[in-house]
C-alpha cells in the first residue's frame, strides 16, 4: 500500500512539474491583491471624510459656493451699479444675523445657559456703539472692521473644527495649528493685497506714522515670508499627524482652500471694497444660514426642547419657511434703518462708510457667535 502511494506521489509529482510556474504566478497575483488591499486600507485609515451636513450639501454650500461667489461678484462689478451691489450685500448679510437670533432666542435651553450674556450683551453693545458714534465715529469704524475680520476668521476655523469633529480626525494639536493657519493667512491678505494696503497705509498716515513705498514693500515681503514659512510648518504638522496614525479629513482642507481662494482672489482682483464684501458675504452668510438650519433641524429631531417656532422651522421640508423668516427680517431691517442706497459711490470715502454702515449692526451677532458655537460643548455636539 505504501509502495503504491509512493508511486502515485511520484507520478503526480512528474505530472505537476510543468504547472509549478503557473502556481507561482497565482501566488504572486494573490500577494499583489493583498498588498493592494493593504494600501487601500492604509489610505482609507489615513483619509477619513466627514461632512458638516452630507456629501451633496457640503459639495454645494461649502466647497463650490466660494468659486460661484467670486464669479457673481465679478459680474456684479461689471454690470450692477454700486448701490445695487450694496443692496445685494445687505440682503445677504442681515438674513444670517436672523439665523443667529433664531438659534439663541428660539431655544429655551440655549437662552437659559447664556441668559446674562444674551440679555445684557446687546444692551451694552448698543450703548457702546452709540457713544462711539457721538464721540469717536472713526474708532467705531475701526472696531467694526477689526471685529468683522476676527469673526470671519473664527467662522472658517469653526467650520474646520466641525469637519474634524464629524470625521473624528486630527491630532490633539491640530486645532491650534488650524487656528494659527487661519490667523496668519488672513492677516497676510490684509497686509499684502492692494485692496487692503490702501486702507492700512492711509490709517497709519492719519496716525502720523508715514511710510515710504520701500517700507510698505518691505513689510509686505516680511509678511509673505512668515506666511510661507508657516505654510511649510502646517504641511509638516499634517505629515507628522499621518506618521503618528492620526486620520485626516480631506474635506476640511478643500474647504479651507476654497475659502482662501475667494478672499485672496477678490482682494487682488478688485479695488472696490463692496465687491469683496459681496463675494465674502455670499460665502460667509450663506454657509452660516445652512449651518444654522441643519443644526436647528438636528436639535429638533433629537428633542432639544426648542420653541414652537423653531420646532416648526426645524422640521424637514420647512427650509422655505426658514429662508422666508430670514428674508423678512432683512426687509424689516432695511426699512427701519432707512438706508439710502443713492448715497453709495464707489471710488470715494463713502465706500468705506457704507461698508461699515452695513456691518456695524452685526456687533451683537459677532458677540453671540464668540460663545454659542464651542464645538467642545456637549450641547453644541448634540446639534451637530
């Protein structure tokens, strides 16, 4: 029996000798597939997409919108007079203020958490603005501008934090690097872009700090150098995070890229402040309204204990009602403030005044947003 087995084994061995190369090829194919799957798994572990809303809404409102806003602003510069641009900017800005009021005053739990600040804050800011208007209107102008810039920086930073929160990505140090990125790149734009250089050079001259053209160019060169250097550091932190095994959300970086494309392009491509404002407000205001709508909807669906109005506006399919309330607020705001668009004239001092007139009413909005959107807060996470 053993001899027979040995014989059969030899025969089988002889008959299978030519087939060995094919078996080796199959092994290589299997090994290649396994390696490919391993690489794909590694890539999937490194890049973990997460969305503020969902894939379609993020693609439209957070990634594509800035590019659309640039096109619309440039078309407005060519075909719409200054007063029309100012009116469009107004009716984009004020609805997103209304979204804030709905977010805080339409939610009893939210109002209870921040009652003192939500009640006393607006009163103190109105008094503050009134006194500065009477005593030092230029100081109010400066406060409004600086706070508006800080608010813009922090909104994009906040959205980047939401992206990491939703995807559970980033290292513990990532928030600081994102924050520094936003501050450095935005401030650099204010320093080097022709649109903004005119204003800060003029301001320094009024403060008796005259600057020669070589000095201005040197300041801008230093700003570019520091910004590029930090860009390298930021990329290094991304590489370090990947080596340490922290996943990255690619949507966050696409979002930041599209946002800064809008800011930098319009700052270099136009010399009219309200054109920049139009593009910026389309992006800033629309993204904020989208964020608040879905935040409120999530809050209502999860039993947030909100008011009847917010419960109604937050129901799926009621987005038209939400937009209508925001638009109605903008119309009432315009009628109450009696803004005379005929006085808007580009290329003169009124350009800066009109811009500040539109944004000065946003002081309370800036203040509220400084504390109601803390991503680390469990209450905020509940709505996200």
